[in-house]
């Protein structure tokens, strides 16, 4: 492929489409960046552009509704511009930091064991009985494995191996699959739910089912989870955003590493394993999960001080 050939047959739209196709083929989903690049290509083609140039990129990026959105637009185009420049050396790549994204990720809510018990107790009061069993088991599984809620909702009956005590999680971020080991008590809880599920809806596509049968949907899960937060009396802390179901994943990661520190384990050596377990491609994602826990930061500081005195 050459940039000149592509431009003559369809402009930057064709080049963007090929770039997105190549990136997605190696596992990148590129949902928001993909939409942004498609909009950028249309913007460039409307101006008859034959090259990717910084002034045009800035003109398009600055049309965003906020500074943070502007920075995200620029970040999306930078990757494409680097790729495109290999085909057209006269094109330009905007430097990093040209527009600063001042967005900061909110501090997650870290659930205590008491919070999780309260949520599961509240779930048992739901009606009908299948809904109660579904949400009690779902919350428990998320809390003890740290898998994403979407991954849990996509599980099928064959993905849960009671004999091997594992979950098979398919097509996670970057289209990776992974095995998640389960404790004996988790296997027992899943087996009990499986019997309840089969008593109500023997033929189901997914492991977790709605009360009427069929899949659980994200929207309904989040609505019911917020009801359970209120019913269980789980408080919001002033320093963090309101609790979310996804924060069970944060809490699992923090609890795991906190336990390693307390047990005197080699945390730096174990962190890549936690990244793999959580399905993170970049260990930096795992480090961010841990950065919002004051107790964990204190344990890390204590370990550093001990190392300095030894």
C-alpha cells in the first residue's frame, strides 16, 4: 500500500479505515478512538487534504466541546499520524503534550469485607428467588475473582469447570482469553447457583440468567446494584465517587496486594502475575488500580524504609 494510491481512491477515509482494520486485527478495540478518527478523516477530506498536517489536526481537535475531549482527539490522531507518515514522509505527527488532558480518574470506592457481606445479604431479599440467587452469586464472584462485570455476564455454563475449579474468560480486552482459578468455597457457591438456575431455566445461553430467563443486561445489573447499595447501607466516602459494581474489581486488586505486603511476599515479582490474572495487557493499568489505597501506599513505604535500613 502507498499513501498516494489510497488518497487517489478515497482520501484519508480509506487510510483511516485500513489503519483501524490493522489495529483491530491485533486486538485493539478502538471504539472511541475509532469514532474520532473516522470524524477526522471526514473533516480532512472535506478540505481536500492529501497529507496529515499539524495545523489541520489542531483545527479539528479544537472543535471539541472541552479541553479534555480535545486532548483525546489529538491522542487518537497521533497514532494514526505516526502510521501514515511511514507511507507519506511529508505528513506530520503532532508532538506528545501539544494539548494536555487535565482529566483525572476518580478515586474508586474500596469495599470492605463488611460491605460485600451487606451487599450479598441485601441481594438475598430480592424477588423472585432466582433473581436473589443470581445477584448474590454474581456479587460474590466479582468480589473474590476481580473479573470484569461484562466478563461475568458473558460466561456460559461450559465456561465454569467445577472439576478443574476454573473459569474460562473469553475475548476480554485485546481479544485475549484466560483461565481464572477458583477457591473450593467459590466452586461450591457456583455449583449451588447452577442447580438453582437449572431448576428454573435448564436451557440457557449464559451462566447468569435474568429472572424471566435469558441474559442479564448491564443496565439492569447497575440499577439493581445501586438498590442493593442503599438496602445494604454501604456508605459513600467524601474522598471517592459513589460506589460502583466495577469497584469490586479495584477492591480485589488492592486486597490481594495488601495481603502480599502483610505476608512479606515479593510484591514487585508478583505484580505481573496479578496483571495477567486480571487480564491487563499493560501492568501500568494494574498499578493504577493500586494507587488509590492509602493503606497499601503506607505498606509500600514501610517496605521501602525496611529495605533502606537493611
